[in-house]
C-alpha cells in the first residue's frame, strides 16, 4: 500500500510540474494534502501571473484533501472533485482541477 501511495504522490508531483501558470487566478493559491501519505503542496499564482509549486504545508484559498490515489484521480479528471474534501473556496478548487493538464 505504501508503494502505491508513493507512486501516487510522485505522479501528483509530475502533474504539478506541468501545471500552467493560469492554474488558478492571479493572487490565488491551492493547498493539496494527502491524508494517507507524505504529500503536501501549495500552488500559488503571483500577481504577475506566474505559478509556483512548493512541497509544504501552507494555507491556501482552497484546500483539497484526501488519500493520495484519490487526489491523483481527481487531478487526472478520472473522478469528480466531490470524491475528496474541499475546504475554503470551492470555486478556486474547481478551477484549479479543471486547469491541470493531464496530457
């Protein structure tokens, strides 16, 4: 099980590395949090429109929490956002998930 969680967090890392700068609107942020593995990320878009992704615990405008595999499936558009927990601004979380590239 731990290996599956590690593979899921590595896949999330890869998806976030390819995240477009417009993944959320300027000045907004999203916190991703795996509840069953060592995986937390904060995705911020500065006022200049440039996105940054760091692996850390930080407060975002929206937080998306769940098991690593469930988070990965949501980011890949294979499961609805309602599959995981959203805290904060649901619209920010929904835009973030919709804008993550899966190609």
